């Protein structure tokens, strides 16, 4: 299995064969998670710290469950009550955590690049659980696994990513991953929610949703990132839903077997019709949640293997 990464900070640093390695190993964990006894010893004796500077339900719960199923000692650090709120810098926090000798550090932070900075200051493996508008690598990997299981492949598909592209780290990580795997990518949304330099991203851009969805294999809806908006990006939620909310009529322009995705949490009646979100024939949204645990288990397993190998080489060097 080919996976050379020391940390998982973004999709940008992964080669296609490394992406396949994560997905292939995650498949084995999907099977494990469906058993009565959902336990592995891949992280036995290792310590995992989850540090979330932004609120999270799905991602934090998923990482916690993944670590526990792999046999790790898992600690959730409550940042709201930590020394960070008392003025401690991110680097000082990193040094403090490093002195506790964790093996895996899972971090979500509102500032782009903060997780990378932290990774430079610690001796353990760091996993990016989302940093600002930069990346959310495990989300893109779980989306890829969901697509591959539904479509039988993760190459040469036409994928539409719709909605708030400008503020979405999910969109950025998916753009990178899907591009590496040779897919045709379409971005759909109002000009106000498109990032600057979108024409240089190597994808097609549509303002008309029906035209953008035409003959797509995958329809990936995004959440409106209201917490990152500092102005009037949309006229109203009602108008947004009318033009860019996914419903059965708009979906009819995609292929008959097109799947519908959403990273959650969903704003029903704003980004997606509630009945469509629950349609077991089209929606794979619940599958994404299930794949999230398996992908995070695979990611931590692979990083732990590399960490053990690195420590083994250092120990041999000290002995020599």
C-alpha cells in the first residue's frame, strides 16, 4: 500500500495512488463497521487528541468514533474552555500538547494554514479536520469513496459542485481530488459565491443551474457558509432556493442515475428539497456519513503506520 504522508493536511499533497490507498483501506473498515464487534487494534497504545477551534458535530464525532474503534486512547479538547481563550497562542498550545506526547492530533481551525503551522511544531501525526477556506481532506476522501461505491469508479465522471463555492473548503478539496482522478468538474452558483480566479481552476463554470446539471453523474450540493459571509452574497434564502436549491425539476437535467450529495449540515428548503435529500434512490447523503468513519479510520491507520516506522528508524539510528 502506497502512502508516504507524514501528516494529512490536504489533498493537494497526495498523489493519485495515495488517494486510492486510503479508499481501498477504507473499504475494509466499512466492512468492519458493519459487524457486531467493531473493533481493531491498529492504534492500540496510541493517543489521539481532537482539538476543534470551530463547532462540529459530524466531523468530531466521526473522528472520535474512528479512533476508539481502532483502539486509541481518545481525548477531546474543549477549546471553548482552554487556555486559547485566555490568550495563549496557537504555537504555545502546540508546544504544550507536544509535551504530552500524543501520537495523532486532529485539528479544526477557522484560519487557513493554522493546521499546517501546528504540524510544524509537534512530533506527532496531524490530521486537518478543516482549516478556514483552505481544505477539508477527509471530507473529499469520504466523498470519493461514496462516489466510487455508487458509480463503480472515481475516474471520468461529470461532477457538478453547486452553491457556495467561494467560502467552501469542501469544494476546494473536492476540486483537487476529482481533478487528480481525471474527472470533468462543473461549478454552479451565483457570481457572488464564486471564488476569484475561478477560470484558472480547470473546471467549467455555470450560473444557470439547469444547464450546469445537464448529463451530470454526480450532483454535490454545498452548505451556505453564513458564518464566513460578511455581506449580502444572496438576495434572500427564498430567491436562492428558487435559483440554486436542488429539487426534482432541476435534478431531471442530470443523468437518470445521477447521485445527490451534501456534506451536511443541510439547510432543507434552501440548498436542497427535503424529500429529495431523503430519496433513497438518488441521495447518498447518509452513505457519506457512514463512509466518513471508515475513511478517518483508514487515514489514521496509515499515518500511524508511517509514524511507527519513522520512530523505529530513529531508534535504530540511536542504537547505532
